């Protein structure tokens, strides 16, 4: 493997073998690399420029590399299903965020990073419509968003207020474009099916749409 890194480095003229090795490792562990995230610009540039070469390296590990130059991110997607159970609350919230992303996209509500901003009242409204249940409390929601940040599908942005009312809206959620890749094409259909059957499992086996993602941690929480 080292010889392959060395060959790429010599052909590039601007990267070392260790740069390619670290890039492949980051793709395998982080799954999503956004160009505009802190410290990721050079990393993304290497991925975009050497996409085909990196894909050949990742293929033996059952990973497919997809680069989105329009929205400036790269995502490493497992090609083999791995049924890793996750809490049903995480599954449903991720699917609700996906629907919010689609709704925002219909109105071209993107920011410069192709993210869709969602405030808590908007999330609460759609969550209740879909689940007929209450959105998790802020502390629990904040913890769930830490998972989504690791998966590259959403991030929280703190809200600062000069009038002292930030407690009601302590943060907004930025839904990231790779949610389309990570959750997969059939995710909204699963959401619709779950909504129609209120209270039934989203996927039938308590597995999220992106459960073949190594970043999704096993849990003992029941659906």
C-alpha cells in the first residue's frame, strides 16, 4: 500500500505519501469531508484532484467515494449493508431533518455551503406532524446533534441574543448537503411509510437509513 501512496506523491509533485495515507484514513473514519470546514481545504482539494486514485484504494475496503464539486464535499459510502442498530429517536429525527432539507431546497434556501438552516420552532412543527409526538427536550436534542455532526449530516450553531431570550432558541440547526448521500435515496419513502403507520418501526429492524455507516454506534436502546 505504501508503494501506491509513494507513486501518487511522486506524480503529484505537491503532496507527500503520508498526505494520501491520512486522507484515505480521514475518509474512512469521518465519512464526510467538507471543503469549508476548519482545516479541511487542502484535504478536500487532494480528494477532488485524485478522486479516481483514492477510489481504487478504498474499493478493497468496500467503500465508494463520491465527490460533489457543486457543494464542495466528499463522502465515503459503504457498499455493503451492515445492520447497525441505532435508537429510533435518532432515526426519526434524521429523516425529519432530511425532509426539512428537501423543503428548504424547494425554496432555494441554501447558504453559501449548501446548508439549510432550521430553527427549533420549525423543527418542532414538522416533528409533531410526522410523529404525533413531542420533539426531544433541548438537552437531549443537543446530544443527538453531536451524533449528526459526526455523521456529517447536521451541525448546531449557537444563537446569541442581546435581549436575553436566547433560552427559547439556544441554537439553530444547519442541515448539511451530505444528508442526501448518507441517508440514501429511499429515506423519504421510509419516512412516509412510518408516518402512515404511526408508531411502527421506521425500517422494520430499527436500523437507520445510513446504518451501514461505521460512525453509527451500536446501542441497546429499544425502538
